[in-house]
C-alpha cells in the first residue's frame, strides 16, 4: 500500500526554522484561528482514505488526524480503517505564534481491507485474534534491555553501551507487565501488575517512585484503560509505534513513541529516545506471552561456524610463506555486528556496505612469520568521531595526525596465534597501542567512545571459520556473549 501518512519526528523551534525558510509567510503577529481553516473529502479509491487541504500555506503546518496519527504540509492524507467520529486538528505556526482549527470527520463503515496489513497482523495477531496478541519483555535473553547512542553511530541500531543480562531487572516491574494489542478499534490493554519501571529522570512524574535495587526507579502504577495504538510507516524509515498517553513498553524514558527496529512473529525489538537526555537511545526486546524462546529468538538455528572448535586454520594459513596480507571481503556479511558470532543482524543487517565505505575494504592487515603485524591503510580510512575526527566518512589517513586517535593510523605492532582444539576456536591476538583488525573501536569487552586507544592493549579475535581461503573472525564486545563484531577477510590479490 502506498504510504500516505507522514510523521513529524521533531517540532523544531520556530525561530530556527524561520531562518531557513523564506518562501512562506512569516508574519510577526499571531495568526487568527481562521488562518488554519481546511477542507476534506474522501479519496477516489476509498471512502475511508481522506484527503485534507489547508486554505493557506505556512512554513510549518501540523495535522492531528484524531486517530493517533499525524502529518505535516498543506495537502495530506489520513487513513481511517474503523467507523467512528474523529476530531481532526490543523495547527499552523508563524513567527508570531500558532493557530488551530478542528473539524469532525465521520467514517460510516469499517473497512477490513485497510486493517489487513502485515505489520498490524504481526502486532495484534490479525482480525481473527479476538483476544488480541499479548507481548512481554524477553527477560531470559541477554540484551533484552539496554542503551546506546543517539544519533546512532556506525555500529547500527543496538544497545552498544549497555546490555542487560538475563533476568537482571527482576523486581523492577519490567518483567511482570503485559501489553495486549487488538486490531479491533486499535485497542491497547496494559496490565502493569501494580508497578512499572522507569528512567531515573522521570521519577518526579510518578508519585511513590522508589529504588528497586536493580538500577533506575520503579513506581506504583495502574493503567487508566481506554488506550489505543497506531503505527506510522514512512518509506525508508523504521515504523513508529505510538501509544496514547500514558502507555509505554517496558521502560519509560519520557515518550509514548517507539521505533520498531526488528519485527517478526515472535520478536519485537524497539527503540526510544530518552526525553531527558536526547543523546541516549533505549532498547527493549519483546516476545509473545507464552512463547518459549529460551532467551534465543531462533531456538533451533541451523548449524553455523560460530559454535566453537574444529576450525581447520593454522599459523601457516595466516602468514603464508612468511608474510601474508589480508583485507575485508567486499560482500554482504563481511563486516557486521549481531547477537551471535557470524551475525550482522544489528548492523548492517544483510547489506553490502563496501560501496558506501570503500576505504574500509582496501585496508591491509599483514602478518609476518617473526610475529610482526602491520596495518596498512592504503592512504585512506573510514574516520569516525570517537577517533577525534570532525567527520564520519572516508578521508585521508593523514587526517589522524595530531588527533586523539592518531595511534589508530597505519603502524607496526605484534601478534600471536593460538591453535584451535576440538572445543575451542583458533585465536589471533594483536598487541600494541592502537592495534586492531578491521575495526579500531572494538576490543574484548567494550568499544571505544573516544581516543586515545589504551597503551599496548592486546585484542583477541576468534577464528570461527576458514573456507576457500576466507577467514572469518569475531570479537565479543560484551564479554558475556551479548554482542559480537564479525569480519570476513580474504588474502590480498583475490
């Protein structure tokens, strides 16, 4: 279905937008309410799809469709699958202030065809699920709750700064909440079982908030009932799940809107922006109530090389006849992060990024028989902010000179190799200030958020596969099996 609904992510201050937009009127006086008048009529394709047109044009025009969805612009479209009366409001903004007009839109009949959308069915169980679909936090899985940076860094959409251990938040209220979504009338039922879990900065909004002993705050709370949901889909963006206030999922950081990062029948992975600190992204993973995922979204995965042991890879394979240069394979899956060794589902989720970041894929990692390891950047690097650089893009390696990340530039270090056994994988350890393979920021148990790199740090990579001269290595940045970076390298010249 064509996407008709546009979502306004952030309402920028009038004074900033006015400096950027010159074509529209910017009167200094407060606009009268009649300036926000509008008309509407059903579309030719469906009486439940309504086209709205404002009488005038202003530099910022916000629509509330009365069904939980919103849009911006002079000409917009609202979708109303269910019969009912909806109060639609247009608010216009000018230099002098704002004005609003509200009109009633009456939808005579429910149109089931507008309800039969894959994302609606995943959330609710579909039109035949008269009891809706109930979701709970996946407490048994490492990383079911966590935090990462906002805006998202090169690692992708996952909680790279902190991932909760299995059942770490018992007693907070997070694991006892139940969230039921119905397709009928877009109802949302929220069973809090008496209390909820929230960010420490939100305590003032919840009388009786207390320290549950597992971090942040819990608070006595019972859902008021009468809540609804909607999902806004915009091409090229993650879907947005909106709940009417005060509804939220898992952990309250000041918002009722959640990006759906990954959505499957038995998993919903969501992200929200901390409203008290917009530099933080909070993540929660949910599963259907009663689903026995065992902490793993794929309880019966296909065999893959990340199970450990029996990888036929030797020192001779690494160094060749005395010196061997390796580089990233320019293909999907060759550079990524995920919840398991060999996975890139957190980033870039099956996409080949070699065309976007060619400077990553020409880097050479050279191993010599005397234990010497050299990083040759081939003149350019993919620079990032944590390296002390002003831009995140391919750029000359010389840009690192004089920065806090200078040691991550081309240089010579040392390495050691540990043979594998029937139960353990071979390991490559590089040692030196700024020594790394494939990605400077990742080390055992963590990621750099700023330079300089630790002096003489050793970083160890598991060799999890070696097939047709392709070496796959992986590193756990959590030290608990929660998040892995994986790289596929090939000999230079292939």
